[in-house]
C-alpha cells in the first residue's frame, strides 16, 4: 500500500483544468447536435479533474487497502474464508454464461438449466435431502425461505397455532432475525456447559405452539451436537419440524448428512462452503433443501425436466405447471447464478472423495491450531472441535491484555483478525477457523505469532495494548461510528 494515497477521496486529488484524456484539438469531427436549452444542464457536472496516472494510482492503491483470502491468512471464525480456486471464476465467466438473459426461451439456455439442475441434485445428495431450491440469495435469506416453507407446511395441515421457533443461545444472529421476519416468535434454549443444546431445557419448551427448532451443526462454538437423534425424535413427536443451519457444513462435507440425522429443512451457504469469494456484503447464495413430503412448498421457479420421455430437455416450471403449495417467488429469476456455477465447478473438481478430504482437513487444521496454543490461551470448551474453536482470551488473565488487543496485534503481523466477542457465551471469545486450504507452514507461522503475542502480553503488555502499530487506521471508535456515521463525503 502506498500511504501517500491512503484515505483521500478522488475529489481531493482534483486540480481544475486537468484531464485524463487526449483529443486532438483540431481533429475531433464528432457531430454534436444542437440541443434545446430545456435539455441542457443548468450547472456544470461535478466531476474530479485528474490526469490518468493519478486515477490509476488512486484505484490501484485503494484496491490494495483491502485484505482478502488472496492477500493472507484469514481465520475469521464462522465465515469459512477458505481459498477459492480461480478455475471457479474462470468457469462462471465463460461468455456462454455471462451473456445469458433470464428471459431467454428455455430451448436456448439448455446448458445453463442443466448446470442448475445438476447442482440441485448434487446438493440434495450432499445434504441427504429430497430436493433443493437454489433461489435464495444468502444464508439469512435461506433461513427465511426455509422457515416460510415450515409455516406453509403447518398451515396446509390447518395447524395454525404453531407460531414459535426455538433457537439455541449460541446461534448465529441471523437465526432469530429470520424467524422474526418470517412472523414467528423466537424462544431461546440454553446451552449446557459443554456448549451443546440442553436437551432437557428443550424438552420443557416443546408444545403444540412450536413450529420448528433451529439448530446449527457443528454449532457456533465449533462442536458437534451429539444429541441430535434424541432431539429430532422429541421435536417430531411434538409435531414440530427440525431446521438445520448448514452455514457451517464445511467439516461435514462428504462425511455426514443432515437428512440422515433427522432434519426436515436446511440451508447451505454456497459462498462459504462451496467457494465463492465473499465478505463485504456479497455475492452469496443460500440454497434450501427439504426432505421428501415438503417439496411442494419450495419457492418457484424450479428447473424441471419437461417431458417424461425426453430427460435431456430442461424447462422452468412456470412454463409447465406451478407447484400448487409453493410459497411463490423469493428472488428474481433463479438466484445468484454465477455463485451457483462456482459451486458446481468446485464440487465437480473436488469430486466425492475430494469433498470428504476437505471436510476432514478443516477439522484437523482447527484441532492442530487449538492444541498448539492451549498452554497460553484458554480453551473455552475442552472437546475435539470441528472446523473452528473458541478461546476465552489469554490463559493468564493478570496481564490485562484482552481479546481485542490480541486481535489488533495480529494485524501488525499481516493476518486478518479472528472473530472476536462472538459467540456471546464467553467474555473474551476469540473464534478461530483456519479452514482446510491452509498449509502446515501457514498454520505454524500463525501459531508462533500467537505464542509471541502471549509472551508480549506478559513482558511488554503496552506493545499489545497499543496495537496495531502498522496499519493506516488503528482503533476506530466503534460506538461513534455506529451512532454518528458519516456516509457521504463533503468537501471542506
Ligand atoms: C454466515 C452464517 C449465517 C448467515 O449467512 P449469510 O450468507 O451471511 O446471510 C447463518 N448462520 C451461520 C451459522 C453462519 O455462519
């Protein structure tokens, strides 16, 4: 990064009269028609006046201010910031895909519809579900869609009293938010000291007003919920459905399937588990899968095989017959198609064995980092973890060095910080998800930096508390930014 350019907006670089284009002063023979006064601007266009090299440097330096998986290790818990193979981008950028229009007749887009249909089938196989829709745009949107499917199911049976959703206290914030948006009331269930759902507390909450129980597995603390079979049995006995938040599917890939565990509805985050560059608000995709018997409630449109005797011809179902029980449209067209194509490319290039290997390595890497640091950082819950784990800050609490300080000090070493102060179950949560795409060398370097920071915390705590020392912005006041955001640039 070039500091000279840091933090300037392009208008600050503007110099009156300067331009970034060169037209021969006597050679411009474009015909400029006379326009009536009513169509002309009354005030000059407010544009920066800049030469070409300054524009190029401005944007190049701005792009380099961003930290991404392609710039360094990014152990942001719950976000699965794994490396995204470039072949996925290349495939979804083929002109045969990027040049499509969503309103083209089905017989001109057979390849795209086949890709869509194949991905639906692969996700159904991976999740152990009867059918998937790819329409939702993100994980939270998938949750909303899945809960709407669950509501439609209860309504179809005349069971109108089911208005509550039970959500564990360790759940991602989108779970209660989606339930509220779906018009359902959120009831929280506590976790046991080992981080898993308290089965007895859950049993006490179940009655004929519960529509669904949402579970994340592995849960947000990175632990496998070992009581799922027992929970599924009692939830079903109470007439409610089991919802699986599959945003953390990475460690289960090719190893275990939510459908086999007794879940009725699930979503997957394609941008996390199936490798699309994400963060900063998009693009995402949150396909929703359902078990047999719930397909009719899925949103429209779906890709179907049009005629039973021609299983090579794909159509959109609004060309054929609409699902009578469908909850209708939840997105324009068929979701984020480029993200779907990347997922298809990722699954096809890894294959079944490769996916299972990715899942196992995600688990191995997380446990390796956890075990290598447990003598200096407090393991929040001492169990074999899945793809991620939580430290409750430094083991030695006498130094006064907090999780925020550790996270800031990591920036000086060129790492993205882990997730901090989430989950809320611990005071000093530091949630680390290394992912399967990191080499042992990268993990070892990270471990040695974390050990070095723990040593500094005891010997020179001010160095950690004053971090970062090497970033253009150090410690912004989070509260001021939220209470008094400055969202547009005003020239001084
Ligand atoms: C990321 C995540 C979500 C939300 O997904 P978005 O695509 O960001 O909406 C939901 N649940 C869990 C467990 C997650 O990690």
